[in-house]
């Protein structure tokens, strides 16, 4: 796939498919880059949703096109990862971390200066984004400037109040069942469900992580775990912003979370978060 279109501000957004390198080999990826002079200082590496067992680059494509424009045209790299139907945990997490290392090494190919890397994702991809920050800290690379977690799946135990109430709601029970099935596929060994690289919410070591933006949605069974994780990050001294957004459509609909992420409030929150990181990097005036 290779496509370009001209947004309202006159810049051309070029979108092209490429390959990156995961933990065990090539992975499909997609690059979103505006046709502007010079390399960009910000790279966002994004992982799609799908409950670890499904999903691809197309799912988040509309959202990432909007994100690139709304956030001042960073370079956005959307990557796949090994689905649990092929190989369960920790394959996806290892892929995600390997993609970050690949991006750092191949900054020239991406049109990125190497100055500031953020990791982001939605749902299962947000789990991987959060996990990447732990892996990068523990393994000493790469340096991450921020993490953007959109409606993250963080609790394999399905133990939060917002998740436990789902089976009692006939119209929402399907969402709970899908989450449970996804975790059974991704974490077939019960002992792995408390591993911090599978469930960051269970981690007791959350210090020295990059600043975080966490977006949840009302009526989403994932909202309590997202907000609880935000609270734990704050307690650990990690600069964290947590916002609950209005649902744009029923979460039973296909790609509902991606649709919600396309709405203005999510995009403006992300843009403000990235702008805030820019301000932190600016030298103090004398």
C-alpha cells in the first residue's frame, strides 16, 4: 500500500507499507509521514488492537491518519506483532520491544531525527505499549519519551468492577466473553497472568517510566483497569494524565474503540500530551 492525500492545511500525508524486524523475523508495518522539509523530531510507534488474537494494520488506519495531522505531523510507525493464534505470550511483547529497537536503529529510513520516541497502542496494543516501557527500562534501551495508552487491556484476571459487571448486562456480556477468550489465547499458562510483561497492572516496579497519557471510555469494561494503572503510575512518581472519554458508539460494534479514538477529544488529548513533552525539553529562559 502506498497512498498520499492532502489534508486541509495543505501538507501531503504519505502512507506506505514496509517491513520492520520483530523478535524472530520480519513484520508488516505502515509508515505515516507528512511531506514537510527536514526530518521530524517525534516518532510514535503504534500497536493495533484485536485482543492479542486478531487485528491488523487496517484496523487503526483511519485513526492514525487523523492522529498524524492532529499532532503536528510526527512520524507514525504502525507495526504488527505475532498474534497469540500463532504463538502466545511472550511473543507479542518481544516483537513490540524489538520493533522499538529497530526503529531507533533505522531512524534515517523513517525520516526521524532520533530525538524523541513515543510508544502507543489501543486495547491489546496498549498493553504492549505499556509493557514496552517496562522492557525498555529493564533492558536499558531504547529511551522513550512517552507512552500513550488508549483503552488498554491490563488485567488478565478480569477482576475490576467495570469488568465484573459486564456478565450481568445481557447487551454487554459479549464484550466480557471476548476479553476472557482473548486472554485464554494469549496467556494459556495461568502462571503468566501475573507476569508484569503480561499484566503491567500487577507490577510492583513502576518507577522510572516515561510520562503517560491514558484514555479510557465510559461504559467500557476496560475503563477501571486503565484508570487504576494511571493511579499506580502517579503513585510511583511517573507524570501521568488520565482522561475518561464519552463513548462514540456501542462497544459491541466492530472496531468501536478505534472509532472512539478518532473523535476530537481523544486526538486533542494526544496532541496536548505531545506538545507538553516538547515544552519539557525546552531549555529554561534566563
